[in-house]
C-alpha cells in the first residue's frame, strides 16, 4: 500500500491521544455549555472511551507501522443536556495526509457535523457492530455509529488519495452505516429529507456513479498533484489543475451537491499557494473556476492576479 511509505506530524487541536491500530486520532470533548449541575467527570470518561474506540479498533485489513497511522482529529462540543443521559452536540472532523518528500500535511477533511445526539451513561462500553448498528438502544448506539461513519469517510479519502478508487470499500461501509443507522425521534442526519447536506448526502455522493469524477479529483489533487511538487512543480500544478477541472465538471452536472464544498473546505489557502507561481493563463483559469465552485472563499482567490 503506497500510502504507508509516507509519514509526518499533524496537530490541529490540543487534545489527548493514544496510539493503536490504523488511526492516530486526537479527540477532545468539551462540555463548557452544559449546566454546572451535571457532573463534568462524565465527559472526561467519555473522552477517554472515544479515544480508545478510535485508536484501538482495527478499521482496515492493512498493517500500519506507528508512523504510518492516519492522522485525524475530532472535537465534540456538547451543546445541550436533553435529560435522561441524552446529549446533543456538534462534531468537528479533521484529517490530513502527508505530502511526498516533505514534512507538510495537506488537509483531507475539515467538516462540522452540527447534529449529533446520543445517550451516554458513565463507564458504559462504547460498542459498534457493522451488522447490528442500531444496537439495543438506538440513541446510545448513535454515538459510535456517527464516529464509525466518519472514520470510514476518512479512510476512504485517504486511500483514494493514494490509489485510483482505493477508498471504495470504506465509502461502501459508510453507506452501510447510513442505510442501517439508529432511528429515534431525537436522532437526525441520516435521512435524505433531513437536509441537503448531512451524513446521508455525503455518503450518497461518494457511492453514486453520477459523482464518479470526485474520486478522480481526489487522486489527481494529491497523488498526481501535491506529491509531484518536490520533483516537478509544473507537473504537480497540472495535477491540481486537473482536479479543479474535474470539480468544475461535477459542479456543472450536479449544482449544489454536497461533495464539492466538503472536498474544498479548508483548502483555499493551499490552492492559492499552488497557483501563485503559475503562468498567467493557468492562474487565471484556476481563479475563475475556483471562484465559481468555492463561492464562500471567493475573496481568497482574488489573490491569483
């Protein structure tokens, strides 16, 4: 597996960490908004349990050396105490990928899921079974279902970035979680009618042949693009340009899809640096496409003059 020849250091949050199987995940649970009448020790226990769940579980069939484990970060902010040990929070998910012949880590994922509801009783086991995702208590099972879902999205993007369609198996696992997700009146984010951008639509886009070009875009951006910069800057820039062209086609054929903003989130400054020293024609084309497909960062791309 090619991704395993590269390793690096990536820190986004000041958080706890353990070393384990496939991931080197850092995770923080924050309960600053929860009433002081709730014993905050429960959230420290939850944090320790989730770190163990992420790092000590075998998520892939590949063998990773400690320096090869996939760098990722989770920040769970508990926003509400709904009673009966049920909490609602927001989960930030980040992952990075080392660039060949450098110490630089390029962002793969930078996403905020603002709809995570779960039940947690202190010291309860954090269990996840791919064949029985609902468990005996859907609201409790939703916690590990959400984390397992994002782990598979992270793995899918990481593997796609090293080999063409390398992440398919993990995107399918994420889709399986969606199709068998816990159901309860308190739970949302798993259904198509619950919003245009949620866990359902992300997994749907990644498994829908209508969006097949996104996999070419991921591979082209990283393996054909950034990985080539050290040896051949122009070749690397062409790889990133090909990625942008793929994204432009996706946008033309499927406007307002979820996958484009998901892919582009957190990449605007990196993209500006990639094209700063490009020839005038390439720079102009990159700027025009990026301002069209990444509207929230239009002002950042104005630097490409």
